[in-house]
C-alpha cells in the first residue's frame, strides 16, 4: 500500500477506552456498518469494491486532515467524515474498519479497534513485524472478532484457476514455481521519497514482496531453505539506499522456488509460472490471462502445433472476456469491475463471509503473520547494513545562518527542489513548510534551511511559517481530480495562503500559475503578458481552470487589499528531477508509446527547470513589480517530433510515436462524455474542442518582459537544452 496522507492519525488512538464498544447501540440495519481509517489512493479502490459486496455499507471515513476525509466521503456518498479515530469510534456503531494506513501504523490502529470491539480488515502488509501480526491474531481470537488481511491478488480469477490446477493435480508434481514482479516504482524517481517502503532497504520486501510471498505460501507452503541477493543499489535524494533488484531462491520439499523482483523502469511483467510433471501453467496478472501448457492427444509431430492453437484460442477468449467486463464495469453493470478491482472485491467477499464461518485462509491473520515472518527473513538474509539515516526534525536544531527571509511552499516538488537549491546557492536562509520533513532532498538539510512541519490547509501552520519572512513563494499543488477537490485544495488553499500573507505583511507574494491558462491553438498568435487569459477557460481542463481561478482571486486581493502579488507562468518545464516522458510533449502510454498533440511540427514552449527557478529568484529581488505577471518560456528550439528524436537518440531506444490529429482526441472525449451522461457520472463536463486544440501549443511566446524587467536569461543553446532537459533527466530515469 502506498503511503496514506494519514501519517499521524494513530498518535492519539491508544487513548480510546476499550469500553467504547459497550456504549454502541445495536445496529438496527441488516447491513454491516464499515468505516475507513486512512484516505490514501488505496481507499478509492476499497470504496469502489465495498459497494459491490453484499450486506455491507460504508458509513464513515477518517483522516487526520479532515478536508481529505470529507472529499472522499463526498465522492462516494459517505454520510460522515472524521479527523480522529477516537471521534469516529465514539460516534459510530461500527461493525468493521478497514485500516488503510502506512504499514508501521497498522498494529496500534488495529489493536485499538479490536479492543473497542470492532472487526478489522488490514491492507497488506498486515504489520511491519510478524510478532505484532501474531499479537493481533491472538487479541481477535480472545475477543471473538475477525481480523483479516487483503492479500488481494490471491483472489484474482486467473490466479484462482492456477490454484485449482495445482491443488487438483492437473499439473502433476510441482517441480518449480517462479514468481516475477518486474514493475517500475515511480516514488524512487519522483517521490515522495520518505514513504514507509523507502525508509529502509528491507521494507520493500514487506511492502511489495508480501504479494509474491503470499502466493508462494498459498501454492507450496513455507520454504525450508532460502538464498537472497539484492542488487542494483541507488541513492535516493534523502540519502538512503534502495536496491532495485532482488533475487530469492528457495526450496520446499522437492519444489524449487524463485522470486524475482525488479523496480527498474521498463516493460511491466507480473507473472507466476508453475512447472509440473504433467503440465505447466502461467498466470499473467498484467494481461489478466491464464495459460496451461499441456500435451494434446495427437501424434508427437503435431503436438506443438495443437498446443499453440489451443492456447491461442484460449488467450483470445480471455482477452474478449476481460474487455467485456471492462465495459460492463464502466457502464456500472458489472458486479466486480476491472481485474484489479475484482481482486479487492474477492478479498472483501472472503472477509465478510457469513458470520460463524471460518475465514478463508488467504485473508486469515495467521496467514498474514506467516507472510511477514518470511518477508522479515528475506530482509535478514540480504545481509544489508542497518539503515542509519535519521529523519530530519521539524526545525534545524543548530543554525549558524540568519533567520529565514523567504518561505517556500511546495519545496519537495520538481520546481521547488531546484528553487531551494538555487536559493541556498545565493546565500539566503529559507523556511519550508512541509507535511513530512523526511521527503526533503539531502541538499535541503543544511543550516540555511529551516523546516517546519505543517499543511497549507491548516491556517495555524501557515501563520507560524510566515512569521518574520519577507517573501512567500507558493508552489504547492494538491493531487486531486474533481472540480470540488480543486475548489477546496487548490483555489481554497491559495485563498488561505494569500490571506495569511496579508496578515503577516509580507513584502512579496509569488504565485506560480501556468501557460495552460492561455488559449494556444491555431489562432493564438503571439502571447505576451498583455494577452488575456482564455475567456473560455471555464470549459477547459480542471487544472488550468483552477489555476486561472486562483489568479483571478489573487488579482482581486491585490486590488482590494493590497496583496503584493507577482504571478509567474512557466512553460513546459523540463530538466533534472522530472520525467523525460513529458505530457506537454505528447500523450504517453506506459513510457513506450506516445501520441503527439497534432502533427507535432510547431516549436514547443519549453523551459529548463533551472531557468524557472532563476526567474523566481529574480522576481523576488526586482523592486516595484507588485501586481504584474511574467511568462517564463525559453526561446523556441524543439518541436514535439524533434524532442522525440532526441529522446530516442539519448536513450538508445525507439519509442513508438503516433502523429494524431487533435480532432481524434476530441472525438474520443466526446464518446466518453456520452457514456458519462448515460451513467449520470458526477463532474461530467461537455468536452470543449478549444481545450484540446490548446494542447497543440501553436502559439508563440514573447517573454521580453521577463528578460528586460527581471533580467531573466534562459538557456538559448539547443544542444544545452537537449543535454539538460532530455539527456540528464533520462539518465536519472534509467541509470
């Protein structure tokens, strides 16, 4: 499970009295009432799945950041949201709670829930220590409660076919089981770098390895011998090590077992291959297929042909079935949804089976404990040195630098990291407001940087962070999807930050907008700061719409309240710390296939991240520019086709590219809109061709104002743009 935003929800849950359950009135509803603890990305999957489980209803969600709990509740029609487990348990007569926190928070949360008389379903891994798993299993047994673990891939339809064939003897005596997990791990490249699975090099085997280990245990049992070899180490920006490849070789009786992990960017593979004495079989989770390779009743000379034809027909049937279920799920007609969603539904079905029936062993707590014990052994046999990295404290303990004069919000992001690096290079003292100081890059952990823990949604955190600073640079951005969320976490957050800046009487407030606020289609011509923002932006994409609304809000506060705002609008930002597979260049599919926005022949408004940061520093220092905006776009030197040519050259590969007329994107979007209307999807908006045409970026940007007023000097040499904007980030991505 990826890290939830609820890192600290469990800080006070130990104080919930165990008698809390006794105060709950009996549940008059025939449905079991369920709550969520944690609203990270996996919570969306659980919410979608629980709607498909009979006899269960989601009635409450909890997150330490209440607006996030409220956003999830609004999205799925959940009546109540809470910012503490204590409050949720006091108010809600819950039958079960899904614990969707980081693994190191599972034990305390689950123990509190069990002691409160509530059943628990934990997202895998069950806990970060096997002893804690066993302790929870005992507590549940003593109190007559259920505790389960969502080892969801064990309920995949294709896996269950393999499981049945292994158990029935169709494959014969099992000689070898090979489980392959070859999937990129984006947080190792783009962060967040302090999520639990990256805090210790062994944690990845608990987080990701638990999938493969649970399958190994389910198919053949616990191994008797085991050899472990981690390799391909990389240094994370936090200073920690991460090993991108792991090889585990084990034996169980006569069966050889291989667990192979690679987190290097590349083609995704997640398979299980079982070789038996009578047949072999392969599960491909990525493609949701199951293939059994067995001899046919034909002459040996024709056996291979018959086998291949049979498997080809089977794969064709399975592909059609998967596509059929996908469309059914999109039309809200399916009972389980897409293959991944179906696996989660399967785990929930097993957990919420009729009371009095024993739990399916695949979700049983003792199974969860066995898995974690083996994962711990894998980490131990890797013979890695103990992790010595210490998470930085909320403030730098010893400071030799002057008090900070500038506050940076969004410092852990792509542009923010480079900005802080350059600010330090100019000898300035900087203050950062971050949710998790462990996500800071190593270059930020210096006396010149003061770190305060907080959130831009928390007004007390903002007021404290702005105390004594002269300049606030707002780069923070929320990872949201719906317009309601943009209004809350983008526009609303910007309003609150600006209001606090007024109260603190800062001398300069710099906001980072986007050139996506302009119309950039075929009729755009040349864009300067005098060019009005797209008057039809309300029909555009939500991100550009929210950024434009935030600008309008800030201009109003400047005129009416004297907010000393300066707005900067960067172009398509490229460079170190960013992905070379940039969506400003093309629409990307799995980093292997892309579609250009139109013919890809016009020069793109590219800008190096170093130049954006230098422009921000110039905007801090230039006097008498309050109430002005500046576009930060480098001199045109590459179109999309040329960018892709250079990407192929620098990478030594050949990315598939498809030149795609913009009207095709629009027609696809139009079809999707019709389906959304038919299904009454929320936040559906009639697609606007103008919005799609803007993505072609046919406009020319004249940044004379930034160059003359700010003294901004972006890189103009084409080779240097390619080196810094494509080659260097590609090297980071593939090294």
